[in-house]
C-alpha cells in the first residue's frame, strides 16, 4: 500500500493516531483492519466494507474530546507498600497492587498488560487477584488491546466491577468506546514516556538470541538489583532457554539506551495530549522521581510510587493506601517538576528517522551505537541511576565523572 493511499484510509492523521484501536472495536461492519507502517507501528485503516457510518471518527480520542471526568481537586502522594515482597515484584512502590487490594473485593475483573510466549505485550484480564503478577512492572512496548474494550463493556453491563489499567491514550480509547460513565469501572493510567513498537523489540531480542545462541523465553524491563549498598531499578532481565540469565542497566543495555533517549517511540508520543497533570483516569501512578530531595530516607530506586487521585471513585481507595502503605503527601507542582512526562510530551530524537531507515539492514548494536553514542549516555545516566552506581561507572564514560 502506497503512503498516500495508506494516509487516505486512516481514521485520523498519522501523527495524532495513538493506536488505541477504539475505532476497530466499535465498527459494526468489521470494516477496519490493522496495517503496519514502514516503521513497524500499527494503524487502523478503513477497508472496502466501510459504509461511512462515522462511528470510528466519532469516538476517536484524537478527533473528539474524551468523556470528561468530574471536577475534582487532585490528591498527590508518595507511597511504598509495607510488604517488601510486593515492592520487589513491582516497578515502583506497589501502588498497582494496593489498588487491586482496595477495589477488587468480589465479582471483579482486572485488565492489564502481559507478555505472550514471544515476549509480545497484550491486554488481557483475570478474575482472580492472585494472578496479577504478570501485570506488574512496565512493559516498555505498546500493547495490543485486542477486544479488551468489548470485554470490559460486557462485564460492566453484567454488573461486574472492572479495574482497567493502561496508558492514558488506551484509557481514552476505552472511555470513548463506552460513551458513558459506569459506577463499577475504575480506570488507572501511568505517566508514560512513550511507546516503542513490537517490531523494534523483536529486532533487539533477535540480536540477543544470535549473541547468546539461545531463544529468549522471558523479559523484565524493571528488574531491581541491589549492588554496592545501592538500589538500581532501571535494569532489564532476560532469560534464555539455555538457562542463561543476563541483567543489564541503562549504561550497558542497548534497548534501554534507545528507549531513554526517545529514539523509537510512536509518532504521536512526541505531541501527546495526555502528558500533563490534567488526567482522564480515576488514578494515575508513576515512579516518584525526586522524592529523595524532600525525604532523604526514601529511595525511589528501591521502590516509591507517585499516586495522583483524580476522582471521587479514586478517593474511596485512600483508606487502603493508608493501611497497606507508607504515604507522604506531595503537591502537584512537585510532581510536575520532578516528572517531565507529567508536564509535557517527550522530544523526538533527531536520529529517529535514521534508526527506522536502517533497522532492517544494520545489526542492532551498531545501529544503537550510531544513534546513541556512549558519550551521550552521561546525561541520561545522571538522571536515572543512583549516586553510588554513578560514581562507580562515571569514570568509564569518556573518562569523566557524572
């Protein structure tokens, strides 16, 4: 399909399409299919079966306002679970687990993102909160929503309590798809940096399989390690079928270097309208960056969540947070200052076009080194890893301290 024909069949302009896929799930004629562009990102396009009913454009969050939440004075706080096992299993301080404990008492469904056997992320649901381990931690790649909006609506109509988690654009897609408020729906979004696609992850994993002569069987993007009396939560863990396991931090790992340098996100991420304090979900969760500046005993890399309550439904969960977690009140200005994606979209890496133009003909490590030279990592590492570890590796980067 030519680029011109491809653009003419899109539901909204390509640079604004978040890939929420609400349009595909709402179409009564199955007249929308998912097409991959030249960079490996998936887009919904109209097929010949389209009857121009207009439903897809009506509910597209990029073409219309998302269903408005009630006016509510946001509540912001830092929290860490009192359960150390929960913290170790979580990307941050265990906020997601606490929300599950608070909301899912009986007759509930929990929607989250898990990896399949090929390490490809997709939305699914469980009816037992004991099964939420697979939903913990950030996935760092855009998930396929499949029919999750349809499944959620069916359960809501049946009277089941639904907890739906995702990126802000996926929550927007869900809300526009539902087109009404449900008392038995609780939505949770994350402060999102941006989403790479599955093809980029696949290329990286293929490189790792070639390097280590074994197939990858599992991946974790937010593995926490304790070394030299410091925590580092920005590590990737990869398990191979030959029983080999590697754990790498941002200094060494190729995928993390590309991710944290904004190299290969979806085009819409660079002008994301959800990257600000005006949230559309009931609760927003994130890493609580900068917490050590005001509470020195709290280490974000060991596990501290920032929680933003955006609605009265979300506020009802506060007693459980106060019971299950240590909580410290924050103000919205602190959250905006310390978490850039809570105030503005990410900036596009100038090497992005070069990266995607060469991803099929350059080895992954050579491509990343070309786009994100090691000397550029000093600034990124300075923002993302603990002080003690920075001192250890600082001299290795161009002979300079961080």
